C-alpha cells in the first residue's frame, strides 16, 4: 500500500467515526436525554464533587486534587482502551461527545479516592486499596450493570479488581509525594 492509499484509508476510517458520532448524537437527542438513566448520570457527575467541596480538608486540597486528577486521566485512558478493544461499553451519555463513563471516571472514582486518602490517613494504603478495589469491582460495577449503565462484553469484575487496587496505590503515592513536596517547599521558604 503506498502513501496515498494509506491516507485514503485513514480518511475513510475517520468518516466512519464522524458518521458514528452523528448517529449517536441523534440517538442521544431522541432517546437518551431526560431519561431516568440520563438523570442518574447527571446526579452521579455532580453530587460527589459537591460532597467533596463541602467535606474536604481545605489544608490538603491541592494534594488530593492532584491525586484525583491523576485518577481521572489514568482511568479515562484505561476505559477508552477497553471500549476500543470491545471489552465493555456504556450507554446513556450525559452530554454527547463526552464519554458515557464520565460520571464514573470524572466524578465517582476520583472523589471516592480523595475521600479515602483524606480520612483515616493512619490506615495502611494497601488496606484502603483493597477496600477500594473490592467495592469498585464487586459492588459498584455490578450495580452499574443492573442500572443499565455499564455493559461488560469480554470482561469480568474480577479483572477490574487489581486495576482499581493499582489506581488507589498510585493516587496514594502521589498524595504522599504532594505532602513531601509541600514540606520541602515550606522548608525552602523558611530558610
């Protein structure tokens, strides 16, 4: 295949993506908007952040947000990878052109992790990671599946468990580094 044929093939593939987005937007507008699942997605996108704003430790907001944003980035990337590979899919987008997993990756996961990091900080991170992984994989995913929000195709909840554990440990490590960086910065400022 020469370079022109490659460019043509890529353009055709992109046209399929554009057409698929157009079809999904039409379905969203006519069949998804204002449904029970749509309202559930809106609530799950907004309420966790409102709770976190109300109950966060204001002294450590930066380190927790850094951990939360890391969870957003990594979980979104992993989720898109799984969707692209046909391992699972979601329905009921809150807003077209935003992933249907928005409430999960941009709200529920990061806020849950930030609360776990904030409360009972003396508990070993591995214990909290196992708790987070177990709850996310074996409670939240099945509930999302029963609510018709999440559809595993070639995926089992047990596969998710180590991923959630790793996500929590990553966030915990970043929060700890944020604390260390904050202390170093304060020590440098006081010198």
